[in-house]
């Protein structure tokens, strides 16, 4: 099986696209679209964290090559779950340290773990504002936290390859 360096750049890029969509909504939408923007920002953070939990999910192609080469197709899979603080706690300790160190380097006073707790359920619990278990008033600062976590992933990726 191929090895997959962590964090998975493919998963990070997916998270970045959701964060960009959230930013576009805030920039060009109105207050009525802020809930979807917060949900997308929460989902982007989920993906950023899952990039550190990704695993190779490719399958070998059933093609015989003369030199014994094996080609694979498929993708990446990751841990299930939506709660940001829970996902963060599942990340291996060496990667967690890289994440926290990068966060402090980017913004020394930024309390990443506290922010992940605060916005833990924004993707799952923010989606249906009419349900009794929904987050009532969403905090638009979730976008700032998502952008911070994006920058952390970009900074950590080259360093993390050494751990893989």
C-alpha cells in the first residue's frame, strides 16, 4: 500500500474550499446567509483536523505490469465524527505538538484548544437552526478560527512529513 504523509494535503485542500465558500458568503451575502457560512467554516475546521487522521484507502489495480509495478486507484479516508475537540484529541501527540506550536508561532495569544471546544459542534449542531438542539446564536468569529487553523495546517505540513 502507498504511504500517505500527514497531514493529508488532499483533505486540507478540501477544507480550504469550504472555508473559501464561507468567506464568499460573508463577503457577498447578507445576514440571512451567516448560518450557512458558520456551518461551512465549522466543516472546514473538521477537515483540517481530519487531515492529521487520514489513512490511505487506495486499492491496487488488477493490471499486470512487466516490471512488477503495482498501480493504485482510490483515495483517502479519515476518522468519523464532527466534534472538533474530540477530533483534536484523537490526533497523535507528535502532530498535536506541531499544531499547537505552529498556532502559537502564528499568534502567541491564540488559545487553539479552547477555540476548538467553543466551536466544536458548529458543523453538526449549526446546520438546522430551527431544531431545539441547534446552536441558537452563532458566533462569526468561527471564520477567524477556521482561517487560523488553515494557516496552522499550511505551516505544519512540511514539518509533519518528517514524522510520517
